[in-house]
C-alpha cells in the first residue's frame, strides 16, 4: 500500500514538472450506447433488477439462519455451514445476474439504486432444524417462482423474445433451483426419520453428518 501511495505521489510530482503531459485525474466519460447492441426491453431489464434484489434478500435470510445455528446456545455447526454456503450461493447468483446485465450493456446508469441500502430478513429464530429446512425450501421455491416470472416477462414482452436471456435463466438458474429444492426436500425427509428413531438426539446426529459432508 505504501508503495502504491509513493508511486502516485511520484507521478503527480512528475506531472507538475511536465505541464499537461501527464494528469493525475480524469473526467467521467459519457457512454453512448448503440441500440443495435443494447437491445433489451425495459420490462425485461426491470424484472432482472428485481430478481437481483430477490437473490440478495435470500442471501441475507440464509445468513440469518447460519448465524442462528452458530450461536453457542444452539451449536449446530453443520446447519450453520449449510446455510452460510447457501448465502454465498445466492450472492453468487446476484453477481451472475449483474454480470449478465453488464454484458448486455444495460447497467450504465442507476447502478447505485440496484442494491438497496438495507435488505431486511423475515425471520431470525427457529425452534428446530426441521423448521429451518422447511423455511429454506419455501425460500427456494419463492426464488424459483420469481425467476420463472422473469422468464415470462422476457418471453411475452412487446417485440422480439429475448431468447438468449431466457435460455440462460432456464438452462442455468432454474436447473440449480430445482436441484437445490430436491436436495432440501430430501434433507427434511432424512431429518424427520432421524428424529422419529432417535428423538432429540436425531438432530444432533443429522448435524454431524451435515458438517462431515455426508448428506
């Protein structure tokens, strides 16, 4: 860091000594877009921006779940790891959608308004692992429904179908969503069986298997 600061000061000193040959600041450039390139319809863009917020909201909810199961009074590290990993996955989904809009040239303005300054969570406490998993399944189903909503908007919009975006969402995002939903549903079933057979100890055993990557 010190080397960078020193280099910057050296460059500025050199610029002062050499007049206009070197500048240490630049003016913000106005980006003019070609309608032949930036061809996404406004309704489709708005749906994508809404979906980005939905992915970030899901990430925050998973963070709350991970934090809950990390508390020393709960101490379920397997559940905590699973939910923290899910939070990272949802955040990556948001990044992918942002990158897509950038690729299509549709994030040249209002970027600061894309992400709200605060995204609240609907719940911060869970009485059991089963309850949390059921909430996670509902959360995934909600995100899936929203993605399908984006697909519908971009298919049914006035003008040409946005084939590339629709294919991207259905081939990548919906595949992950359906796979994730099936995985959570399976975990709910397994945990129910653990607790039926072992009672309260069942959740403890299930958590250990989660932590060891056995589920």
